[in-house]
């Protein structure tokens, strides 16, 4: 097992858009981002930061899958519950006014969101194949249109040369005299 270091702590919700306070424990406050993705204490969950901005003595972060204040509050409770020993979990849940079944559901939803943010390799590969197929089709269409444009330009040049040599067809009529 690898040694884990606590570099940041998720705090209370901030505002109504699902942002949370994030306290950094590194010497340079923003350095916690360079340690890789944030994980919970036992390493079973990863958290992808979508947005981060500094505040007075903390950061304000928005995590993937957390879209409103209630989701941020649920995230805070799930993270806090992960650090509470099993013997004290009941008292913690009563203090937070949360039922144990709700906590289990929130954990399940958080795990699904974390897995979705990571993306499965097969879906990423399928997206890559689909994108490369689309790129090849667009490149073929571009080559076809470039060829058509070159042919059109050549015809215009040829028309100009023909007109310069033989003159304009509209000039076939000779001017009539008044006599």
C-alpha cells in the first residue's frame, strides 16, 4: 500500500452552484494541484476539480458531478462520514440529520459520478475511432473540393485566354451605318 498524504480538505458548501471550500495543507497553497487527482482518505474515490479559485484563506472548488448546493452538502457529508469511525457513525449521522440509507445512496451516486468522470477506456477508444473516421471523411471531402476549385480556376483562365485571342462573341455584329 502506498503512503497517503493529506494535501487538502473539502469543507462546507460555498454559494448555491455546488462549489465547496477547499483548504490546502501544502507549503504553497496552490501546490496541492500538482500532486495529482484528489482522493478520499482511503483512496477509494477520486475527485476531478472542474473549477478552482482562491478566496481569503482557502480555495473555492467545483467538482465534476456536483452541480448545486445540496450536492455540495452531500459531498461534504460523505467525505466527513468517511473519516468517522464506525462506532461514532450513528452519532455523526444524527448530528447531521442524515439517515444511514441516504448516506449509502449518496456514496453510490458519488462513486458513479467519479467513474463517469474517469470514462471507460473502451468508450474513449470508440470516441477516438469515430473521430478519426470523421476526420478522414472531412479530409477526403476537402481534397475533392480543392480539386473542383482548381478545375474551375483553370476553366476561368482558359476562358480569359480564349476571349483575348478571339474576342468577345457579343462583338460579332458590325456597326450599321445611317446611310
